[in-house]
């Protein structure tokens, strides 16, 4: 596949300071499809300097012009959506229809939403005898994971551009080609040199150098809680703004009045999409004891139907990790009703859609983020029991509630310790704030709440 052998810094592709490279592997057939440079502290420093130099002019650019550049970026993403989908499929392994609809489609929606918000946001307001200005935070260090490679980039870069910030992006090592394609799109959209910069590289090298760089004003990180904790500590020590979008272990709560078949079917599909590599996936399905056996049968059937339509996991390490979790579930007494730890194919990092029944809330598969196509059915006795189980993990990123009556579902959702809840299968809204309670993170992405993360306020009194 096409790959740049340099970094996108100050509006041009430049050779990396060192010679190290990172191989990019297609997880469906385990073949190396490209190599990208493994940047280090020197590359990060050059990118941060470029971003800092570009900051005054971009921050002073009228919001309408920033909006026009984001709209142009959206248009390039639309024009190149097939190429984006093919690239994501090649390096992440997602089936092409899913890459087209979600991996290429959602970033177009999000970029479009920020073109609108940049033009309409109140960057200035009157409060009594004061004028309050929302000003850009400055240089943003964005560190992103591989599971939604373009969405997670756009969810940071679009609001940062709208706010008037400049950016250095360090994408995940598994999916750098999508990030390079995005840098091309930014260039084509006419975003001025230095406003957006890309450094590919390893997390503990390039990522850490970016998080620690004193020329960065805000670190926006999406990834694991373990790395997020480190980045939060580094940012705290430097008294630097930080946004953390971390892991999840979300509950899908099916109340007895719900349409059980629909709730189970949508719930299983929610976990299997992207091969279970979704931080907000509803990996714990909570079912009333009176409907439990029926839900188990429906879930097993839904997972079996998924069969071959599921893509591989991203890499060999995740493949081993997820299969290890399935073995752990069996060892702790959960009952496999679909899938299992055996690799279904000889080649590629595939795991079968897996359903566990008889899962108790304290089991490892009910507490830890598996990040694979595994759903656990947990039995509850009454609503308070369901709430206790739903809230009984260190995470609080997302969730779902199903009930016959919307008001009943809303009343339950309001008691959940989580940042986002879908009611009876609610649709994706690119303007709805997304982010975690508890150890799922700090801050929000998307919509005006996401934009506010990249702004700081100044008040003038008259
Ligand atoms: P990860 O934390 O290992 O890596 C994420 C990014 O951080 C990568 O770019 C990586 O190179 C970089 N990184 C790694 N070590 C670093 C360090 N010491 N300093 C700076 N940067 C470093 O996570 P992952 O395995 O790539 O992604 C999966 C995780 O991401 C899951 O836990 C998932 O739940 C989480 N996630 C959360 C969200 C969300 O919005 N809350 C979205 C997607 C993924």
C-alpha cells in the first residue's frame, strides 16, 4: 500500500530524523503491507515548533475562515472515502462495508458538524459588565488509538481547528496509513502550513515525547486507561490541560418490559461490530432472571449468525489477549454458548463471535475490558440489583437501557454512572458529548462540549 516515508511537518513531507521504521501488517492475512517511519523526540520537537510558529496567525483567523477550511477538509474526506475505507480495511482488518459506513462515514459527519460549529459558536459573550472571550488553548498534542483510526483523529483535530488551536498528531502504530491519508486531506483542504502536523512512531517514544513536550499546551489522548493514567500524571506535573478518553465496560440493561428479541439482537450486534474493538461497546448484557434463558438462546443465535462476517482483531497481541480472556471466563465458571477461544481460521487474527452465559458480576470477563467480540450475559433479580451491577465496575463510558416505556428507561439511565446511554437503541448523534465517568476518562469529545475542551476563557471588565 501507498505510504509516505516521512513526517508531515509545516505543510510538507519531511524525512524523519532517524532511520527506524514500523511495519504495517494486514491482520486478515498477517502480511506486511507498508513501512512508516518511527519518529522520535527530534521529530516531535520539529513538529511542535512548527505548530507553535503557526499558532498566532491561525488563532487570529476569523471563525468563518476556520469553518471554511474544515468544510473543505470534510469535502476531501467525502471525495476520498473509498480510499479511506480500503486503507482502514487493510491495516485494521474491518470488513469493507463496515469501513465504508463507519470508519469513513462517521468522520465525514463529525468534520461537517465542526464546520457548522466553528461558524456558529459564541466565541464571545457579554456577562454583566464583562465581555468573556473563548480563546484557543494553544498547541495540542493529540495521541490516538487504532480501533476507530480516522474517527478518533477527526474527533480531536476538527474541534481543535475550529477553536483556533494548532496540532501535532501521534497516531497508533497499527494504523498509521489512515493518519497519513488524513494529513494529505488536510493539505488538500488548504489548511495553512504548521497548523496540523503528523509524527508517526511508537507510543513510549514519540507519544511520550509529545506528552512531555513543554511546547504543548493540551494533551488530548484516547487509548487505554493504563497509558492515560501516565499521561494524566505527566500533564498534571506540568500543570497542563489534559483530555483522556479511556476504556469502558458498558452495560446493556434490558428491563422486563422491553422488546427482548430486539434488545438482545441489537446488543449482540453492538459488541460484534468492529470485532468488539469498541471502547463504548455494551459488553455486559443485564437480563431479568425471568427472561434470562430466553435471552441466552437469542444471543447465541445472533452470534452464530454473525459467523464469518466478523473481521480479525488488529494484531497478534490482541488476538492472544482476547483468547486468554475467553479461557479465563471458562476457568472462572462462565458457560460458553457461542464461539470460544479456538482460532476459527489458520491465518489472520480472527476470534469467533463469543457469548458467555452464567456470568457473575465479579468475574474477570465482567470487570475487565476484553476488546474483542465477547458478550457476557448477567442475571439480575430486580432494578436495584441491575443498577448495582451496571455501576459495579471502575468504568463509566457508555451503556444502553431498553424498556417498553421510554420514561421508564430514562429514569433508569439517569441513575447510571456513565457518560452516554442509548435509550431503546437510540441513534448515533455526532453532536452529543462523548466521554467517561470514573476511570473512563476526563473531558468530552464531539459537538460543542468537544469544542469547549480546546478553549480557555478570558474576561474583560468594563
Ligand atoms: P494504548 O493506550 O496502548 O495506545 C493508544 C495511543 O497511545 C497509541 O497512539 C500509542 O502509541 C500511544 N501510547 C502508548 N504508550 C504511550 C506512552 N507511554 N506515552 C504516550 N503515548 C503512548 O491503547 P490501544 O491498545 O492502542 O487502544 C485500545 C484502548 O483504547 C482500549 O482500552 C480502549 O477502550 C481505548 N479507547 C478508548 C476510547 C474512548 O473514547 N474512550 C476510544 C477508543 C479506544
